[in-house]
């Protein structure tokens, strides 16, 4: 079984396979809560993980990035290497299979294998550019564009035209109210770009 897309030396590949645990979890399962101490690092085998910051008092959240198959969470890696608590939340967007790797092994491989250290740096760079994109969108792009992008991403990732997402969930992701999202979605529906169903949105022409 291939855990990461990167090809490591046979010894490291063997150590990775020997130390992993594979679990299946349902959609909406909270994988990481802010303040958690991570004893194991999740690597996504199948599914989709949303990594975000949340303000419980305001009932709002800001999407940081998604973790796709064969990827792991940069913020979890940082918490692992610093041996500190998580500063983000992570939740499953669909039913998923997760590969768990002990945190002490991540630290050990990062110290002992230059190729693994390079792999970690590549994760940081990839996530850094994703975060820059999010900041750019939050600053300069309108809500219509951001909502369309979320729907297109979910549709592509789930390989289906009907996306299981509510108006309230979209509102949390883009940091606005449900009423604003509903108004934009109704406008898109009038333009024959989507069809709104209960708890679902059908993509026609985005």
C-alpha cells in the first residue's frame, strides 16, 4: 500500500508501512479540535478533510485548506514537530479512510531521513501557497466567486454533479450569513447554473 505519493528509499517505506494504522470514519467526524495534542498524524487515504479556524461565539469559520488523498495536514505536522497543541480544526467532508502515523515516528523520520525532511518542506510550501490564495480571495474576490469555487471544487472532488452541502455550511466556510448565501444561490439558480435541493445543490453550468 502506498501511503504518500513521494517515493522514499526501501528502508523508510518499510518503516512507514510497519507503523501505520488504517481507520474508516464517517462524514462530519471531527478529526482534530483546536487545542488537541496530536499523538498520531492523519494521512488521507480516501475522502476529503477540511482544515479550518472556528469562532464558536460568532458561529463562523474560515476555511484554510482541504486535504486530499495521499496528503496530510500541514498544521498537524507543525504541532507534531513542535510537540504543541493544535491551533486548527479538521473535519471529514465525506466518508473517509485515514492512515494514522505515530507523531514520534514523524519526528524520528524527519531527523533521520533527509528525503523525508524534504517531503515535509514541500508540504509546507504547497500549503503556504494555498493559504496565500485563500487570503487573496478573502481580500479581493466577491462572495459569488468564492461560493462558485467551493461548489465546483466539491463537485470535482466527489465526482458528482449533486453536492451534499447546506446553505449554512457554505456560509460558515465563506464567513457570511446564511441569508446572504441563500440570495446568491437563488441568483445562480435563476441563471440556470445550479438547482437548489433540500440539503443539496445540483451543478448545471458553473
